[in-house]
C-alpha cells in the first residue's frame, strides 16, 4: 500500500490551484454527505444496531484512513461518522425528500468540483485512478490541517514532490 505522502502527492498533483482547492472544501463534503445518504437505504436492525450499505462503506473507508495515518484516520473517522449520522437521518425522511436531498448534494458537489478543475486547467484525478475517490475527503482534511500549521512535515513532503499551491492564469485563445 502507498504511504500517506505518496497518496496525497499523487492527488495534490491534480490540485495545485488554490481556487480548485477552495472548491473542494465545499464540493467534497457535499459529495460525501450525498453518498452517505444514498447508501443509508435500505437499513436493517441487528439487535440495537441499525446497519445499511453506508455503514460498511464508511467502516471500510475509515479503516483505509487509519492504515494510512493514525492522526488523520481518527479525524476522518469522526467526520465519516458524522456523515453516516447525517445520511441515516436523511434516509428516515420520505423517499422524495431522501432522494432529492441525496442526489442534490451529490450533483451540486460534483458541479462545484468541475468548476474548480476549470480553474486548475486539468481533469479530476479520478479519471486516471478511481482510488482517489477515497482521497478527496482526506485531501480536504489535510489541506485544512496545513492551513492551521499542522502536519507541516506532510505538507513539505507533498510540496517537495508536486510544488506549492498557486493561482493559475488561464490562457485564452487569441
């Protein structure tokens, strides 16, 4: 398995424009919440615990994050747990509310992502490697940590490989 620095560096290579990174702070959480809600049906009780497809996807994702890095894994576990709670709450609504809310979050989140990649001038990373769909949420958490001056050793390793973030100027055809 690749290391945290390798995964973040590979993902960051597609995300060096600060405007693209900023869109990820909105789009990625919306996509995660939409997926968590969509996967929260059907739900079934096993004793006092309610399980759904979201439960298993979230558990697998959190295990992946914990294996990559304990500190980021714990934060991701808390955030994914909140996403699961949100998804389960939305799934208790009527089918119309659940479906429109879930799909709305998912679609609008992706629209925001594509706007960011317009600024980046590069396609989204998942086009080349589907595993990065798990890395988007971790990337947002890592970028938030970097902005708060946390995990500077990880930021330095990523920037050593792919360079610092910047604002790109789009070139227009003459």
